[in-house]
């Protein structure tokens, strides 16, 4: 211990004595005597030596004044501060690198995993970490109710819930009266709210008029307000003590209770929700389209000078005439459409590769298309037709550059010289460049 903290043994003994007297440590629990045989002069002597445990070493580290002690206290303070802030502190490198088998060093990795599993499985933690939202819909005449759980209240879940609602009803209504929720309404307004573009597409697909309720007017959607309360009492309350491990499992349980709710007799009206639905609402529903609505989002952007538009890190081509023009993107999980002034001008298969590009040759200018058609092999065939020295010059340009693309661009230069000065003059210039091993375009001018 004296060697560890860089202090004299008498100083450490003084600190230990103070720790025992003040009651911070107990000598019986801290000290263990080991019998050690040592040679003193010409004889062997057996002595009992005090060995202090880990707690004693840590306690001394908080008291001793030395550079090593200061280093220890700084480290301990950082660990304690992290524990008070986060509720845990961890030696990442020790857990990443398991001890060598047979070294006698304990491995606590399995214990850490078990404690994490226990924390994640706790009811309160699961409730706080994995919280779902409930979508509720009610038909006006029969009070026929639909409900489901979603992870978020974002636009994909909002549209998906509407689609599954109509599939549950097995038909589409003439009107939908939602809240002016931000997922479906871009700009709330008392008189004329602005619907999200995707929400409009969904309504057009099913032939539905979307009439959001006025802010603060619960009477515009009185039946859904009552429906939410009923779902809370008869479905959520029944599931409050159950634990679910997936959203699908939760929705299966909701469907079972939903069927019971719609079959449950009214208190003040004759029959059930299901019976009234068959009598009143089902005849008024119109048939669903043959194709299910495909969720698509919209984005307004400007095409770059390279006639490409960016979507989530990937670049898609548009006709080169639209460079630097503002266009609209309509994208699904499988396709990306580009619209200019309401007319579709490009369509691509969607790619989820970032930093890449998808280019249609027909979107390029003629000069770019001609450049795209040239390959190193075709370039060498052209050079061979001009002459042997032109072929050797082009071949050297292709191979002497550090990157193939740079070599290919340089090797395209002799074509320009041939069109400007003619093939005989290019061959003569290439002969001079090859003889002096000057494989640069400037040496051929």
C-alpha cells in the first residue's frame, strides 16, 4: 500500500489507525493475518503479517496526500458523479475484453446482462419505455367502434390506422371527421384547415371527404369523444395488468375485446352496436377500391446543377432541362416520382443506399450520353484506328493515373485533339510524346 500511494509505511499506519478509531472501518472486517516465512540472516523466521482488504485501500486513498492519492480521488469522484447522475457506472473496456481463462480473474459479464434483463422486464420500465397510442373511430349511426394501438402518432401510423379502419368496417364512409391533428392537417384553421398532401391522396383513393372538427368544438365529434371514454373503460382498463411483448400481440387482445364491446347490449337503446351497424351503417358504406392505398410522402426540393434531386442521402436524376428548378417528390417504400408543375417527369425505383445516385440515361444531355457510352475498351479501339502511337499514348494515360476515373477522363482528351487538328497530326504528336515518355495531354498540343 505504501508503494501504491508513494508514502511512508508510518504515514499509512497513522491513517489506518484514524480510520479504525473514527469507526469508518472495523479492524476485524478489514485485516486478515497471513503467516509468512522469511529469512533473516542465517535463520528462517515465521511472522504474522497484516493484509488489508480493498475497502481499506480505498479509504486510505481518500486521506493520503500524494500525487497518486490525488489521481485516485479524481478518478473516484468522476465515477461517483456518473453514478449519481445516471444511476450506474461501468468499466466498458473490462467488459469488452474477457479475462484469460485460468487466470483466476472473475468475469461479471453474465451478471451485468442478467441485471439489465431484470430491469428491462420490470413493469414500470416497460410502461415508460414502450408506450403505444390508441386510435379510436366510431360510426355515426350505430356507434360501431374501431380501435387499435400504434407506436407513434406520425403520418405513416395515422394513414395506416385510417386504412385498417375502413377494412375493419368493410367499406368506406362518405365523410371522416378527425381532430385537426398535425399528422393530418398542415395548417389548422377554424374555417378551412389545410390537409396534409398524403392525407388528401388517401381521401381521394377511397372517395372520402375529410372534414376536420373545429378547434374547441367537441360537439363536431361528440360520438368519438364518447367512444374514447368507452374504449378506456372497457378495453384499456381490462388490459392494464397484462404484459405484451409486441404491438401485434397487443392489437390481437384489443380486437378480442373490441368484438365483445360491439356485441354488448346498449343500456338505453335496443340491440347492440353490431346489430345497428348491420341495419344502418353497412348499407350506407360504399365498396373499398380493388387496390389498397399505398402510403406515399411528398417533398418539395430543387434540382441541382447536375440535374439530380436528393432524397434521404440518395440522388435521383431528372431531365437536364429542369436543373435548378423546384420540383416535387412523391415517394413510397418502392418508388420515387418527380413532378414538375403537377406533371410527372421522372420515376425511379427507390434506393435506400446513402451517398449513391440513380441516373436515367435519357435524362442526360446528348454530350453526357455520348461520354457515358465510351468505355476504356472502346477508347483503345478508337486509338488503334488512329495509329499505333495514339494507342500507346491512350493506354499509358489509362494506366498511369492513380485512379481509373482520372485516367479515363485524361484519355478522352486525344479525341478532342483529333477532331480539332485531325488524326495525322494527333498521331505525330503522340509519337513524340511516347518516345519521350511524356504521357500528358499538354505535351501533344
